[in-house]
C-alpha cells in the first residue's frame, strides 16, 4: 500500500541529524515536526520568521498568533526565536539551513523541480521555494508518485515552470524513496507492500533498479 502522509513524514524525519537547522515547506513537510527522534536537537525554521518551531498544538494549547508559513498554528520550543521575514530569508539565502523539505508537482532526472505553478490554474505565487532551493544543498522532495489521473510526477524533463534547476538529489514519494544521479532516478527503498513493478510503471523518467530494494520499516 502507498504510504500515508504521516508515514512519509516519519521517513523524512529519519534524515535528521543532531544540531540540524531544518526548513519545512507547506503540506506534507510540515508533518515532519511531529516525528523528530526523541533526544535529538533539531531547530525547525519557518520562512515567515520562526526558528525553533515545535509540534502542532493540542486543542487547548492553540495560539492563533503562532503560525507557520502555511498559516497552520504551531508551537515554539524552548529557545525559539521570532524575527522578520527579511531576516528569515537572509538565513535561507545565506546557506544556513542544513536540510530543506519541500513538496513538488514534478521532479525530473536532471534534478529539476517544479513546485509553484500549474498554467491555467489560480496560484497564490511562488512563495519562498525558489529561495529555498537556491540556498540549500541538502533537499528532500516529498510528493505523491503520480497525479490523481495516474500520470507520473517523476519525469525525463519537467513540463511545468521550474522552481529550480539541477538542485534535487533525493525524492520521497508515497511509493518509494529515490536518489537522483547521472540523469536517472535510483530506487533505494519501497513502501511496504508496493512492488518494484508498480514503481517502474509509474515512473516516467529513467529508473535504475538495484537487485535488492528493501521495504521501508515502520513501528
């Protein structure tokens, strides 16, 4: 079966390291805040100006003034700092983020990402995604493997306007974890119960499949 949004967040959280400064994009990435390994010191940054974002609040702890970039209410951990959007983007553009987790519409075998615009549809703007992909070397994209129509989102070449070029090296979908190298997707892990054949059929870009592809493990 395909991974749930929560399982995708759990898998991404495994990429955290002690002392990391991490930016979580809108959508599935925001859920990662709930799965930081216990005892690990990670500072989550929200581009609207919060460093030290905590997990989502319980109903009795909601503060309407404490929000992330997606306008969701969040908590602030001990030691958090609140500052202006200008300072936040100076941190992003200055290369001070150790890991960025982003959603996307498309990713291709060249490491290009399209995440901000679908022509002909109403969009709110590009947000901070272009700054994030330009200012970070370590990026994980999280998205569904295929669209609602069954069309692959892992392509030979992105068809939508690009957010960034040659900047993506790792992709986690609801079916698989893949790395991008030398013009191809390399299948590293698959969702529990998902066959290699299904992943191949739903990947439009060049896909390299090792002899053994382990299933992701969840408690």
